[in-house]
C-alpha cells in the first residue's frame, strides 16, 4: 500500500510553503507512489505553484503564528488574545485533532510549523515530524514571557513540539535550545531558471537597465513608491495590487513568470527578513536589499547568514524617499559576489522523511 503523508503548512506568510515545497518535490522523486495530503490556509493555487504532482487539499489552518498589522509589524494585543483563545480547553482541542487525524489515516504527519497536529498525532498514535527555521514556542516566549498567563501556554506548546520524532532545523535557524530531537539540515530553497534575456525583451529594457523586484512574502504592505526618487537606469517590479502605472514601476504578476524564475532573473530583490526569500535569493545569486523588522528575533540569524552568503544591504524606511536609496543600491551592486550556497537541505530532509515512511 502506498505510504500516506499529511503535511500541515502554516499560512503565516509564504515562507513556510517555500521551505516545504522543495522537500516535497524531492520526496515524490524518492517515493513516486507517495500519497500526499496538504492542509493549509494558503489557497490551492498558491500550493500548486510550488508543489509538484498530485495531492489532496484541505483548506484549513491549524496555527496562526502571529497576528500582523502589516508585513513587518506584529499586533501584540490581538496575538495574545488569539493564543489565549487557542489554549482554552487545550486538551479538548488536542482530542479533536487526534480524531481528525485518525479519520485521515496518514502514516506520518509533517508540520511547518504548527504544534497542534503534533500533539494530536501523538494522541492518535501516529508518528510526526516538525521542520522550520523557527518555532512558535520560542517566538511566543520572546514576546509574552513576562506575562503571568503565558507560562502554561508555553508549556503546552513545548510539550506538543516534543511529541515529534525529530525537529528538522533548517539552515539558517533560531537556536531552539528548548527542543529535543533537533536534526540539522542544510539550506532549503528552490532554484529558478535564468530568464533575464526574455524578461528584458518583454519589458523593452534599455541597455544596462536594472530590474529590482519588491516582494514581502505574502503580507500586505504598501510602500510609498510613488514618493521614491526616479533613479536613472532602475525599474521596479511591484505587486499588481498596488495599482501603480508609472514608467519605472511595473506589476510583476502579468509578466507570467514563476516567482523563483523571476527572482533568479532580476538584478536585486527588496524585501523583509524571512527564510524563504533570503534562502532563495542567496541560492540563486540575487542581491538583497532589506528593510529590518522591528522586534522580530528570527531576523538576526537570517541576516548573519545572508551577509556570509550573498550580496546584501539594509536600508531604513526613512531612506526610501531620498538620495539614500540610490546610494544603497549602488553599494549593493558593487559588493563582492560570494559563492552561491547549495540548497542541500531539501534532499537531506526528504531522505529522513522517506526513511520514516518506509519503516
């Protein structure tokens, strides 16, 4: 009988999908007969754009991560309320999840990076794995550790994560010192096709013109690009939802390229610190201009890794509307280009998962 894997993918941004998809694509090469079920709050269209092959789809979120005001700011009050609600009658939630998993009958549960399915799987007697560059327990205690009500919730989160046979910690990642059974794997990233020539023909670029992609990982953020100075020889590729119509700002979705191919074909990407975009940019050799996230502990390990493995520059929000923007872009393109890191983590993780499914 074909092994059945249930994968639970967080819809807190698009970075979790960017982590899981290369692993699943490698896994289906190792196990062509694999029966795959994907549960996520992300749309089927989003998943199909990244995950190869057939899979059953359950549109449902078992985690929320953090409630965001926008791409770089957390709504602390709403997040605290959501966690307190999530852990009200926690035992019953775990029991309900276990019953749901019994009906689905997977041979293995894999999460990035929800913890409720791990607790439910343990209750149902189903083995499980977790994987990510972060975990919600570590972030939760960072933001809410001083609150009197937080200790019990944190204990329940850690207990759920400890139910997993292993936590596959992707490179780069947070320390995760509270979690047992850590297994480190290399970077995980999709590699794109270099479509520079066709992209520049499509956009009728002038010789030497630079293309900069703006991508903030699935979160809504409206940057004041209409106030940015026009930089000679630079064109910005922006989300279609921004509704801009300007000679040096073009919507990227109508260009018809897969996102990773587009990322591989531009001269730089402007983004926030996030695993998916940082890893894919570095592994595809794309320079990164980033806007730091206030009070987000994961960003430090990501930025440190990016500095060692890619051309990158930080810019402050105030620097986007003056001459600073052109100066930073020039600095970015003049940096020495390091060797591109190899995304070995997908194969390493796929082999671990396949070994459990085959056992």
